[in-house]
C-alpha cells in the first residue's frame, strides 16, 4: 500500500491530497480516496492509473474526490478499456457528474470505451466492490453528503480509514480486527469541528483493536510536532506491507 498523497486540502508541508494506492494478490489495484492532485501523485510514482479497478471515496470534498474527473478523462484519452468502479457516499453519482461538468463541460455524458460504474454505499450495509468487501459507517464531517469511515477487507487484511471526522465510535467499529487504521490527524491538540487531533486519538488508543495506526491529512501544526507523535505518520510516497491481524 502506497500513500501517493498524504496531505490535507491546503498542501501543508508541500504534500499532495488524499490518495492511497492498494495493491493486492486477488485482483487489480484500487484507490482509497482520490483528491484533486491524485493524477500528479500517481504519475510521479509511476503508478499506472488505467490499472485501477475501483476507487473508494470517503466523502465528497475536493481533496478526497476531486481527482475523479481527471482520472476518468485520462483513461478516455489513453484508451482505457477496463471498467472502473467508483464507490462512496450516497450523492456521489450526482456530485461526480457535476464535478465533471464544472471541470470539463460536456464530459459527463461522453461515450467512452470503458464503463464507469458508481456504487453508493449505505452505512451499515456491507457490499462487495471489485472483489473487495467494504463496510461503511457515517461519521461527523460536514460535506454535503453522508461522510463515511470505510473498512476494506483486502486479501484477508482489514484496512480501516476514518476519512475526515470528529471522534465517533464508528472508528472503533471500523478498525476492529484491522491490520491498519489510517487516521486523520489534523492538529496536535487543538479542537475544531469535524476533525480529529492527536490528543483525541491517543486518548482512545486502547479502544482501537488494530495492529497498526498511521496518521494522515495533517495540518502545518501537526507536521511541526511529528516528533511528539505516538503513532506512525504517513508522507507522500510511503509504502507499507500489511498482514492479517488477529482480534484480541
């Protein structure tokens, strides 16, 4: 798994926006979030976007889904033929079409040589997308559509992702038995609505039954305090290998 982009919305620390590339034994790779800078992030790392089977989107803010119009058009212009599944919150289908029209008028209705299938995930209803088991929980982040914490089960490894959110017990449920929790960590200890900070995550560490926690989506404040972090911290280009985690 490669953090192609591990930054926040505003490029703090010169980092690119949310984009996690997941390779697997059982099928083609997928993305977890696709922020507006994702095509730059992937091509900088020489990761082929046309090989992606699916993109899983946590919520409908530009730094998490704004790269989708560019991903789809890149596939169109470079003769992609394999279908692409885009899975995310209820409202994704309409918002994706709107984003494509804002960026490139007329692009949402163009006929392509590959299918773009949109799957809107319902919290509490597990689904299978591109051969990956996915579960979603609604979290606390104002984004014009239900924001989600996601749990992907990939090759017997659970990957949990908070997306952007204030603390909620959904994070505990999503990370139960996971090999990894990818956790937003916007500030060191400052409390702001709709976001997590390091102090809160540390206070709940014993509630998280997961093998590993990696922090992402950090502001300049959190980046300046990485030496105080009690967890691993992502950076653009970080690659990790995951193994199955047995529940305690």
